[in-house]
C-alpha cells in the first residue's frame, strides 16, 4: 500500500447547468471513480470525448472541486485546499500537461516569461543566474537546444511539437511527483507524436514521476502505460494491467472500443461491429449500467442497477454484471 | 486515359497567393483513379492534401488557383471549364464530404432545406420529389427519415457527418471526395461511418478519394494509397503492399510512427524534425532534411516518381527510381 502515491475513492463531479430552465439539473461528468496510481507507474485513462477523462484530471489537479468522494496523496486526504500554502504544496507535486499546445501558452508572453512562472511562484531559484540556468536546463531537457535560442521567442514562432515541448518543460519545472497528461499528442502531427511520447517515457524514468496518461487512442495507451482504465459516460468500466485489458477485454464497451480501433495489419474487416448509438446525455444518464443502451448483450438487470466494480483477478476489475 | 479511369491528374500544380509569396501546396501531382476504386491520400497537416481535393472540385478559395496541369474527369479536362459548365460536374458527378460537419452545415436551416436545396440546384425535379430523394438517402445512412425536420444542433456529431455523406450522395455521383471526414469523431462513431461508406460504395459503385493524416486507418480501408509530403506524392501503390513493404523513407517513418494494439511493444522511432515551409521548400528531395538515409545528392536533385515494381511508384533516388 505504501507504494501508492495517489488514490481516488468514489470521486464524483457534477456540473450544475446554467439558466432558469435548468435549475437543479446537473451533468454527471464523473461518477464513482476509484483508482490508485503507484509511484513511478504510468496509468492510462482511455475514453471517448465526453467520457469524463479530462474532468477526472482536472479534479485531481484541483482545478474543479469534486462533488463527493476522497482523493488521497501519499495517504493523506487532500482537496479542497484550506490554505494557499496547502494548494501550492499540492500543485508542486501534481502537474498537468494540457491537450492544446496552441491554447495553453499565452501568445503575448515569451517562452522565458512562460517558463519562469513556476520557478517564481514556487520560489525555486535563489538568484537570477540560478533561474537562468534552470530555464536553460528545462528547455534542453525537452530537446529544445540551444535553449538561449528559444527563450526570447513567442509561442507563435514555434511549431506545435515545439510548443508541446515547452508545455512539458513547464510541467517538469517544479520537479512534480505526478504528471496528469491530458491527450498531450492528439493535436500534433502523426510523425512527431511518437517523439513526444518517447520523451515523456524517458522523463518518467529519469525523474521517477508517476503518469496519468489520458488518451482516446487505445494503441497509444498501450505504448505509454502499464495499466489501463477505460471510462465511459463518467464511469470507469474496466481497469487492469494494459496487456490483459487489451488482449482479453471483458467489458462489452472495451471490446467495442478495441474492435473500432484502426488495425492496419488486419486489412478491411468484413464483420460489422455491433455499434449502435452514441455516448448518452450525462444530464440524464441511463439508469443502471451507463452502457446498457448500446450494449449488444444487455439484459433487463442492466437497466435496473448500477453494476459494482468486480475483481476478476490479477488486479483486473470490471463493472459489468454479465461477467 | 485508361479505359476504366474516372479521374486522372496530370502534373497538377496549385497553390495560394499569400503576403509572403506564392505557396505551391500541390506540386506536380499525377494520379489515376479507377472506377469503383478507394484511394487513400495520407499526409500531415500542410502537405497539400486538402488543396488537392479542393482543386479537383474546383472549389479553391479566391486567393488560390490551379497553376498548370490537368484534371481529367471521365474524359474531360475540367481545369478549363467555366463555372457554369463546372456546375454540371460538381455535386452531380463528383461530390465532397467536408472535414468539419459542424461548420459545413448551415445552423439556421433544417436538414430538409439543405438537402432539398442540393437536389434542386442540380436537378429539374419537384420539391416533393427532392424531399423524397433526401429522405431515402437519410435512411441509407441510418438516420430516421423523420429527422429531416431537425436542425444541425439537434443532431450529434456522428449524425451530422452522416447528413453530410447523404448530401454528397444525393445525386449519385461517380466520385466521392472525403476530406478527413472522421477526424473530429470518436473511434466507435468513426468505425460505424466507415462501415456505412463501404456499404454504400457497394450499392452505388462510386469511387472514393479519402484524405486523412491517419495512415493506420487508410491502410485498413483503401485499395490504393498515395503518400503526400510537402506538396508532392512520394509513394503510391496498393495499400496492402505499401503497408507491408514501404519504399520511401518517409513512408517507412510514418509506418513506424503509430503504436499498434497487437504484437510486441518496441520503441518506435517516428520522424525527427518537422515538415518544411512550402514558401521556400528545401532544394532536391523535400524530405532530405529529415531523412536518416539521405546522401549529398538528395539535397541537389529532385527525385521523380518512378515505377519500382508493377503498380508501385516511389520518389526516392535510394529506392531504384531515377531523378532529374
């Protein structure tokens, strides 16, 4: 247990809708989410858009206040922060890489001023000279060298890949223990994605950080992680060791996700996938299992009760009554 | 022209006038598309693949133009047609599914008005008949015909993209051009739309040009594959063959750039650097600055697209092709 750095227990996040017509209506963006993250581990959180994966990261990062449940860092319950100091202490340990490298860097600031913020906020540099050295180190670390060439530039002068490298440098600046990477490569060109993924894997080893790697790409999750959690409509449906979840997907949704992924080695598949419908509204999520409206195997019970997470061995858990 | 060719591009050059100069986004592209064929064009953003699509449809923006070369559609060179003559082809013979269905549909018009408009603009039929055609087509893309009264915001992303496909197929064109039709969609929805296109292709027998940056997807669904880099086609061939044994170093890099769901997990390489600016492309082979096997000569001479084996073309002096 002492190897666990972060743990979520039954965490939910509901967003209130605005407008008079919507009083007391909420979006169930994240419901009963429980998982743990080990020290130095990379856990992939996989799901389609609207599945709640970014909400999960944002709640962990402290950007949204959770509605219920507990989040533990090093065994201590955290959030909401009681003092600014507590917030700073937490945020120094937990950092987030954002999806959009074009929107997440202030276009009117130079790379220097973007990158020195974490050092200044967390008072990490003793002198200007030390700060300068730290800035250069962090840029060189993400492959932007010589660093001096980049410090005076503006974000628009960099390519998407370079911008995402700046984002990653900023994230690592405070020597965090946990990185929440929210689809860090989805907006980059295919030829440079793998370079960014490799860099994150290298940094994870070198800096001994734990990764929560959020993606919609099952194959990318396999490349990046040792365990996978699959989310659907705000709930985790299956979690377990990466190879086991992918090779022996148990939950019908995970099977569907797997069958939908491009598989160039297999050629055109003749068998149609049993996909029907799309992700349901999270304002009125389906009763019972949230996937039952699309599930080809759904029985009566599936619409009546929310299945609990069941242990099927080897650290593999599934939220399906039919298993 | 091949007997069964529906479209042939010959040395097509097209580009944009910008403040910084002329950007030739499509540079000397030649391609043949056969009837019923599914051609995939893969390339990264800025490689000219969308410009190529808009050139074929003659839908380039005001600051863009076709410089030279020909686009031969079913025996007629359409590059020189005036707007009126072009309208005989556009949508009736060739239609397009645009990248973002969210933006391509008019938000203040119902699906009915938009579909019926498309029919009436090109065909002498009554409004009632046009609506009937539209409703039949909606059913074919798995949308309940009653949804024809819906407005775009009442439909999900996947349904809007299906409406776009229905609109493109209304007049039963011979050629369907799809510009990243599934990029904004989730994988499950993407898969069901691809299945639908395959199904409709077997019903109507149209040819497809499918443009995407997702090579893994293309390899799976297309008959033949053209890889574009910096405005030029660098490799062409049957998809399965190109996937199994890519010739061009760029294709090899791309094939090694996406993780897979099966097989051993090994460290992948990807491609160093970034695509060049088309304002001032590098001399010689445009991929040379990023190529890990480039030799001096690569930066001096432009490699031509040459036959490497039957049905396969490659523009690289290191894989058997000649050069200028």
